[in-house]
């Protein structure tokens, strides 16, 4: 059942399961698909009317004048940052579901940049981006939504208007668009073809806009069709086969997403499949882009079936087809920019993890970065992308580990994907020997999919440790590129074992790397029992479309000291909560392999869990009770009353520590939920007493810049105090606010 290596092969009517699997093993990507796979990391741009309304999906009935990023829109900045992140293509939503067109289209004067105040209606976001992509050496893609709410809702809208297919020439003359669609536009680009189709009004509109994009803004390397529809009207259908044909003629280098080249990975969260086969069964070219959300889309069991199912609809399996998975998600909680005070941004750890699983899982990683209402990538997004780019370059751009290495088989270490080693059986082993023992935690495997096809179904990586082979990672499919991640080991011998394959596999490359994960200073705090906990700091919560995956190689542990010395590799290892009920100076750092992170130190106060609040001058309610200032929980806080009439300073609270202690200072932690001045105490005093009746002289304090830096503040005393009670008094609030409060007030021994 052997056949030439092709992009698509019909399934013979009487083919056995074994014969179908053998055929699938010989289906290869098209030249366009091979070029697209090598891009690995690309940038999605969502900007439009929603950027200014704060909505994810517009209605198509907005006033286009809302779109106005002003003079600050800077596509050069987008491209600079994207390139720094390691991205290789910019894909922009030139028309989202609302229908607003971001280029100077001839076919929509009313709901496009022509109708906006931006640059007096002469602005063209796509034209700007084209120039920036050329300047920075990036490829370009366009997203044109088939759904179009403006064309559905407007009085003269073309979507679902009941028009019949008519003989049409593309590009169609604007002035005879409805009356005589066989008239060709007089300003057609000189060398561009005229395309004859049978099209209704909306398909004619859509194809003319595609024609503009592909002949006036090229070269275009990806055309992206979204399958989502806010609503539909009038039984409107799409002549997708004609769309695809037009793209092949006008943009011969482009891949089509939602069509015959690139498919959705099945979620919008950055989740990836453990086994990602790129040869799927399809019913037709028109249906090739149907969503494949299932966890299993192309296993041996599925590709031999006579039909496949998507969202409950069954399709006949007529061909075996190569389709690339695109792993798409957004850096922000949502596809469009909304604001800076509420919309969360992914951490660099999260994005780098998705990159390694997406681009390192036989696909392409498409990360959305939405410009803000000034037409710029915001600071948090930029910081994340620049850090991700640094990690990609320092890890996968560094080939020093491979210098002087040799392999048991030829063509595996030359980084040339056109050369390969062909195994004789479906199981095989290959070994790399490094020039000397090196610390590694990444192995990259590539099959020669362009020449032979995807075949590996199960594989594992072993390293030589303590005089024997030890397995450190395993996986299922490989395909164009598989990144295997594991805790760092020091070795000079690495072995790849292929345990199962559809046919004898062909390996194009085997590479080893080391990822030096940034080690942040650990977080030191107390648990509910008053004992000290050491942990890695948690990034800001990102709950939008969670994927629940992470990097298995980050086997971090902590070492610490309590005697004032700096921790080192042989310091006590943190295994469980530490009893420091009487306070002390704790220093700690994270350790990963042979590396040690920055040292965090915290002068811990006496455990507050036996303290009692004696009295308080003001508290808003039980949620913001004064006792919250001594409950050991940094996320709760005391806040004086804000009910009218608001009482101004001074505010105070008095605490009984339960026993007499020697006091050397105190700590103040302002509210941690938001950076607002309400309840933050800028100036005040603290007093001490042995009996709660006779008080020491007030000790004044002054904390500055609390709003911008709401970190723990420490005040050490020149003279020690013997006390059982303390009284904390606020005399002035940050930014002149009349309130007082605290997340935690601590007493230092």
C-alpha cells in the first residue's frame, strides 16, 4: 500500500486498517506547511471597536467614531517587541465579527477606518503594519472574519439578504457591485488575475475584500478564518472552495487557518495534547478546517474509522490529510484590551511553558497581544514578552552543549532538517555522546516529516548516570518538533529510544539544551498555626481559560538560616513549616540543580496568634475589623470606618500580646489587595505598656511612597522596650486620606 509522499491521499474503499495506517505514515506537509511549521512562534493582534468599548464581541451597531487610537498607534513598537519575544509572523484581525474594517477598503465606507476620526478617515492599520513587518523582517498574516454583524444589522447589509448567486468577476467594480457584478474594477493591480465565480452578494463582498488584502498588502503568509459566529442570518452560506482557490492564486505562499492547511488545537487556553498526530481524516477541502476540539483527533483507532465526529455532526472519512495544529491563546484575560486596573496578564513562566508545549509539541504557538486604546502594547505585556524572548534565545539559541558531540547514527547533529537517518524497524535506539559531562534538562527530537512523514507513537529519553542508563523523560508523538523536559542532570551520554511507530521512523535531528529557569527570591510568611512557611512567590491570578499545565523540570527546593548568615548549598533544607514563635531573622533562597537564587530575608516578629485586641477607635465592619491587623493573614486588613460622617485621624488600636517580651522594633504592612491610599498609614506613633495602664513615650514613624510600594515597612528602636501591650496610632493617611488600617502589624523581638 506504499505511495508517493504527498500532502493528501484518498482512502481506498477496501483498504484494511493496517493499510490506512501505512498510508498515513507517508503523508507529508506541503511546502507552505513546512515553512509555516518553522515559524514556531507567532503574534496575534486583536484591535478594533472592542478596544474602545471594553467588549469581547461587538454588535456591528457601534458608532465607528469610537475607534480612535490617536497619534500614538505604533506598529513599529508591536514588531520590535514581537521580534524580541522570538515571534516570526504578525497576524492581525483586519475585520472581527462586528465587521469594522481596519484597512482602506473600497467596499465599506460606513463601518471602516474611512468613517473614523483617526487620521481624518485616511488611516490604515494594516498598511502601517505591512511597513513595520518589512522593516523588522517579520512575515504577515490577516484575519478576516466570515461572520459580520454590521452586514447583518445595517439596513443595506449584504449578509443573509436573500440574494442569489450570480456571475461575478473579482475584483468587482464598486459602482456596479449590485447592478452588474461582471464589471471589473478599473484600478485592478496590473498583473493580478481576474477571477470568475458564481457568488451571492455577501460572498462577493467577502471575496473582493480578500482580493484587496492579498494584492495590495502582500506578501501574505497566513489567512485566518474564524469558525465562531455571534449570530447568523438568512441562511447565509459560504463558498469556501472558491475562497481557498482565490487565496492559492493571489497568495501562493500563504497557509489557510480554518481551511486546508492549519487547524485549531481544540481550546483557547494554550492547552496541548499528549499525542498530536498531524495526519487526520477529512471529508473534503471545504470541510478540512472544521474545529477538532477532542482530546484524540488522529490516533490509529480514529483514522481507520469510516467517519469522524465534530460537535455531534458526523463526516465521512474520504482522505488522509496533513493539518498543522495552531495553539492559540491570549497574553491577557480576553482577546481585546480592556483596561490596566483589572485585566490580568499571563506570567513569563506561563507563556514560556505554552511555547515549549505548543511549538515543542508538533505545532505552532500563536499568542495574542492586544494593543491598548493608544495603539500600543502595554508595559506588563511588553515585560512578559521580552522575558520570554530572553528565555527562548538563551535556551534554544545556545548550541554550546552540542560542540564536539557525536552520535551513533549519521545526520542527527547537523541541524539540517533536509538530512535524516532512517531506522530499519519500528523500534530503534540512538545515542549522543557530549564532549564532556554537561548539565541538561531539555532534549529536542525532530522527525523528517517533510521527506518521510510522521511515524513515532511512543519514545523515551535516558541519560547515563551512576554507571547505568536511567529514564528521565518519555512522550508519545514527535512530528516536526518535540521538546522533552525533565529535572536537570549532569551527564555526557543521552539515549533516545523509540518503542512504537507506525512505520520505521526517520529522525532529522536530536538536540540537547539546558534551560536556566530564573529563580526568584522566595516568599516568607506564616501559616494559620503561626509557623513560618517558605514558598515561591505567586504571580497575579490568571483565571481566563486556564490550561492547568506546567514545566515538570522546575524541581526547586529551599535552604535557609536563622543565625544571620547567608544560606549556602549545605544549609538546612526547608522540608516543613519552621517554629519561630518568638521571631527572628530568617534568610532563604531557592535552589535548582547547582544554581542558587537570590536571598530573601525577613525579620519576623513574635507570632500574633495568641494576641488579643483590647480596643479600637474605628473599624468599618466585621470584614475590615481591627483584629484583621493581627491575624497573620496578609490578604485581610483592618480599615477604619468610611461611613458618613467620616472620622478623621487619629485612629488607634490596642493589643495584648499575652506575655511580657523585649521589643526591638515593629513592622507595618499596608493593604495588599489594591494599590490605593485608603487605609494606608503614612505617619503615626506606637506606645508600649507592661500593664495596659502606664504607657511609654510615643515613638513616631513616617512611611513614604506606600501606594507605589506597598511592601513591608520595618522600624527598629534605638532603645529596647519591655512590654505586654502596644498601642498603634495613625496621625496621617497616604495622599491625605482620613482613614487608617493595616494588613499586619508585627512586633520584633
